C-alpha cells in the first residue's frame, strides 16, 4: 500500500468511478509499491532507488515510449511519468526482466489531467513482445488495483486497429464499451475496454506475498 504521511497535501479533483480522487503531493522519501510476477519485477520510476536515467534516458536505452527518438520529448515523458506517481499516488510501473535486470516496458494506471478516467496503459519494447509479459504484468497490476486499492473498474482506451492490444484486453477479461474520443487523444476508432474484478479474483487469498 502507498503510505500517506502528514506531509502529504491532498487536493480534490473530479471523481472517477471507483477510484481515489485525491491528488497526492508526496514526500520524495515515500516508498512506492513494487509488484512481482514469475518473470518480472514491477517498480515505480518514482522510487528513490530507481535510476530512471539509466533505464530510459541513456544512449542505447530500450525504446517503448512515444517520441522516444526525440531526447527532449523523451525527457519530458519520463518526468511526467515520475510526477504522476507523486501527484496521484499511483502510475505506470517499469517492467524489469528478472533474469537480466533490464527494463522491458511499462504498465499501470494512467490518469493525467484531461483523461476522462484512469486508464490501464501498457508499452513493451519490441524484443519483449510475444513472450506473455504484458499479460503477466497486467494481471498483477489489476490484482493490486482491485484488491489493495479497492478500485472497482478501470478502462483501457484502444484503437480498433490495434489487434494485439485488443487480444490482450480480451485475455485479461476486459469487455468492450463505447467508442471514445477526448481532446488529448482525439480519435475516430478508439474504444474503451472495461476491466472489473471477477469472482475468482475476489475469492483468492491475500496477495501480500506479491507486494514488496
């Protein structure tokens, strides 16, 4: 769980169904959660011990973020991802391959200002695709959101021509809803896919062994 000390400043924002509505200005010494799967460790890029520059910004770092070929835009992207954790208290996890220690992608709840509601978003490096990493990571993140943070739903906004992401959404139990388009992500072919906790998840034993 994410601790909230007396130093945290909480500011009310527009509510989204089933999620926390505070903006959390976090002390930088705050310990963020990490999650673990058989092949991956999921860590917050805002964690004090995580070297975001080495993982994402150095020459030769793996590329999986929009505008990654532009070093300036990439810097701003990483700064936004780290800042999101401090402002929301949750965000995109960096996926670390346990066998090699290398970053292979990002996944997590993403709710920047201008988004209609929190989104489960994922990005993998090209060489990490086709290994089931996204499925493995998505399941543990949903488990954390539904069990530990008590959310009752989250969506993924997926273009209808992104067949790989649609297949992943279906594998992890998401259901299609209406097409969506909003100012920061205008699109004619983007659909919301809704993730909800299922009975099997709710009946499972505590996931305390999977949270570090």
